């Protein structure tokens, strides 16, 4: 698999990037194959326990879902509950569908 956290990585949504998000995250080269954003949930075990912390990650992807697992364009803070991470992923998916993910990243850099 593409992700070294395969057993704890769940691809949630493959979403076409809007024009503004493409410019911000994918570049503007005309031959660029990466046209989508893949939202995933990644679980990392707590040291010595079977308890996981969850992050929402977003990767540049092609239309088939092939992505570079080593280079997320977005990684959330950790969530203790899987359900909280799923809800955060839903909100990010809406932002991508509205072509607004780039504004979230800008706000995070300012904060």
C-alpha cells in the first residue's frame, strides 16, 4: 500500500480540487496529473497501548486515488475519538467542494 500506516489509514473521500484550491495546492502546470484531493483518517497508536489518536490528512491525488503518502498538504491536530475525526473530515470535504480549503490553510498560518 501507499501509506506506511496502512492498517490505521482510511481513505474517506476523493474530491476534485476547485480552481482556487488547485492553484494553492496543486500548482498550475497544464500537464499536472494531480487534480484531486484525497481526505483520509490516520490512526497513530499511543505508546504501548491499543489506544489510537486520529488525524485528518489531505493528500494531492490523481483521479484514480494515487497519492504521495509521505507528503500531506494538510494534517489536523489529533483527535482522541474516531467519530470526532470523521466529523472534521466531513467539514473539510465541504470546504473542498466549495473550493475553500486554501482559506482554511491561510487562517491556520495566521493563527
